[in-house]
C-alpha cells in the first residue's frame, strides 16, 4: 500500500507485528487500528491526550476513553463497585514518550486504548504490513 494514500483517521487492516504476537499469543494474525501519526511526524501522549508535532490532536480518537466516555463522564455514570478506580484514573492519565514516525511507517492506535494492541505496544507500523483500509461494514 502506498503511504501517501493513508490519511490520519483511516482505519487500517494489517498483519499483526510479530513482536506483538509473541507478547500475546491470543492476538489474531491480522488486526485493525486507526492511523494517527504519519511519516515525518512526532506523536506523543500527555495525560491521555494525543499530540502531533507538539500540537493537540482534536478528534474523537485522540483521547483516552472507556466505553465511549471521557474520564469525567465515565466516573459519573459507572457504578463505583464495578470498577477499579485507581487503575482507571491511571488509564485516563496515559502518557507515552514522543515517537518519531519514520518514512514508510505509520503510528496507529485502537479507538479504545484499554482494549487493544497498537503502536504504543509495538512501535510504528511498517507500511508494507498494511493490507488495506476499512471503508465501512456490511449489515
């Protein structure tokens, strides 16, 4: 796949990196995640917020969410007896050191960070492992 065809926000279908498969034998051979960082950019996460080249990324997929909710809404709506508050507060405050996205790679994140494996775990994704874009779904 030609990386110039990949845009921020695209949902990509790719071969799961071997190091991720070795770390978690339950991962499928193919996976999906959203393109967040493009070649030449620097991606970092500060207090649960994605930044691209030191600028806050404004999108529904650029902050830590759980069950589709941000931190404040999550703690208002969830039954405290059903959650580990300390763990969830730590999750919503996720930090990741800056990562330079090299040529022929992209930085991908799953939409629900707590539920999946992505570039936070395996680093940038080589373009040649991408099989295509997810354009929608069939009902």
